[in-house]
C-alpha cells in the first residue's frame, strides 16, 4: 500500500488524519475508519538548519570551512523538518558548516563544485 495524500482535520474536538491510498484487492470500504501504526527508524542523524543547505535544483550543497575559507560541498539530504534538514552523506559531524549558505553565494548565484 502506498500513501498518496495526508490531511489532518478536527471533528467534534477529535483530531484525525485523512490518508488517501490506492490499494488493490482490498476489503476496505471508502470512508471506513481504520487504525494504523507508523514505524520510525530512530537512528541518530546529522541535521542542519534549512538555511545552511543551498538547493541548486538537482544538487544540494553546504559550505564547509577549510583553512579560514568556505568551500561548497555536495550533500545528499533526507528528511525535512520545520527548521532542519537531515544530511545523509557528504559531510561529517566534525565539519564546520556555514549557518547561512545563501550569504556565501556571489551575486550571480554561481557555485562551482570541486568534488
């Protein structure tokens, strides 16, 4: 089963979530209330503020500090929270990252990746 749409709503002081899913050969009826459980992988991750990650469309980058200069590094992002983005690969917890990546982009918005 794949979830296509999630919408929270309240009805008579009860909170619900409407989920749209396409199923085949299901015995569920349209509008039927069901209970579900979501399993979350709780492994520790590296998270950065959203402003620290610059989205170039295809690639996401961060600027790490090396020898008193900031250098762009391509990263792979994962989950996104309200203010944070999970970083799956590209940097380590020991890297010093610029808090605001947009501040380090030149006025033409050009970023040259070296890796």
